[in-house]
């Protein structure tokens, strides 16, 4: 089932989201000082490409450094990636089959805004977007 969901996700939204994250990663890596943010963008981009079967969890040792890094991230890339998720989610919610994928996009907005201090892990027997 996860394979089918990932294929539908890839066709409807995942590829374009992945491209957005990879563009952000490229820009961040070119700026050299922001390479850690580029690595985070690539990591979240791979997750946005093929999300079912994995989930985002808070890293247990994240602290003030992650918070400060996320503030820099929002200014340079997070805001635009969050808009990409919102627009894609609204467009997917127009169709009946796209509603669950649109909701999944809305759930990725906080990750797009604050990726530092988060880890992507395999799901433990439940869907990647279930609470």
C-alpha cells in the first residue's frame, strides 16, 4: 500500500516539491556559510519525494542552535517552501482523490518552516502522515 501511495504522491506532488527543495539546497550550498541548511534541505527534499513509510520526529538533542538555525532558514528558504506546500495542498484538495495528499502537504508546512532539529525515521507500522 505504501508503494502505491508513494507512486501517486510522486506523480501528483512529490516531484515538484523535491525540485523546490533541491533548488533551495543548491542555493544554500553555493553560499558556503549556509551548507548545513543545504544538507537539511536535501534531506527534507528526499522525504518530500517519497514520504510514505517514513515520518518526521523531533531530534531529542535539538536546542537553541536548531532554533536559531531555523530562524535563518525561514528567512532564506523556509517561507518559500512552505508556500509551495500550501499551494500544492490547495490544488490537490480540489480533486477528490487528491484530498488526502493535500492534507499531507499541509502537514509538511511546519517541516518546511523548521527542518533543523528534526529527524526522518522509518514509520513503526503506521502511515507517515497519521498523528
